[in-house]
C-alpha cells in the first residue's frame, strides 16, 4: 500500500504543473502531442497484457462482466460529469464561477477513480503499479495545465486556482485508501477491481485520448501513432519478460539423484 500511496501523492502534486506551464507556450503543444500518445500506449499495454489476462484468469465467467462494467460505468459517468476529462471544454463554457466548481467536482471524482486503478495495479505487481502510475501521470500533465487555465478564466485567483486544483487532486489518495480498505473483504473477488480498472483505462485510451489526438494533431497523425505503437510494444515486451522471469523463479529446483 505504501508504494501506491507514494504514487498517488505524486499524481496529486501534478495538479500544480499549471502554475508553471500555463500560457500560450509552443512547448505546451509539443507536450500535448507526444505525452498523450505515450500515455495511450502505456494504458493499452497494461490493459491487454496485464489487467485483462489477470481478470480473465481469476474468473472466465465474471471477468468479462467486470471489464465491461468498468468501461460502461465510466462511459456513463463521463456523460453526467462533462468534466470527467477536460480536454474538450472550451473557453466559452468556462466563463462563470459555477463552471469552475463543476470542474473541481468532476476532477475529484475522476482522481478518486485513478486512485482505485493505481491501487488495483499495485495489487498485481509493483512493476504494473509503477507503469500504471506513469501512464496516469502522463495523462494528467496536459489535463491539469488546461484545467488550471479554465479555473483562472472562471474567476479564481492564481493562488486559489492552484490550491483548489490540488485539493481536488488529493482524492486520488482517497481512492487508494478505499481500495485497500475493502480489499481484505473482497477475498477471491479482488479480480473485480482489476476488471473495473481495465475498463476504466480502456475507456480513457479509446474514448477520450485517441479522439483528442485525432482532433488536435491530425497533421501529425503518424508521429502520434508511432509514439502510441512503440509505447504499447515496450509495455508488451516488458510484461512478457516479467512473466517469463516469474515462471522461472516459481519452477522447483532440479532434484539431484
């Protein structure tokens, strides 16, 4: 749990990146162009090579149900909270103080779900947990910068925007604590968490980030696709290597006659 909490705390600190990077800076465009496709690749690699196999191995019957429930559940949540991910919020929609509050509420819910995903990933292995945290961090950086700007345009001062944004981000820690709190009572049903986490990351990658990349960086499609492909390939190779090492370690030593 300690590693998951450290990762969650690091994610919450990323809410302050907007203070340093917000503004019309060409580096922000480059950040957005290359960090998001890498995050997509990490998410897809973790989903298809770690979370889904682990969930399916635990239950061939209920595993697919939990994955689909995770995907559809976050799809439904994104409908009720337009601020689930804020890539598509334009300046006109964020001109009132009320919209700033909605941003913070939606971000708090979103970050709590990230905490559940991080904790679920660390349950599988420290490596999967670290990679999942890295993917979420890459996804959070441009999002938090944009969100900070929206809060400023909603009437918040720079200090208040930074403080409230950080406060809403700390719910990722709450998500980790809640997951570990109920983990002991789940017993053999822990696969429900990995299934929901798989559905969550799959939704973020396919329904949120990929459409955003296609919309914002159409002229650089092959560069963003290559970044996604190689990130996915890296996670796949790393996952295969880790499982091969684990199987070798678990093999009983040869008996000597």
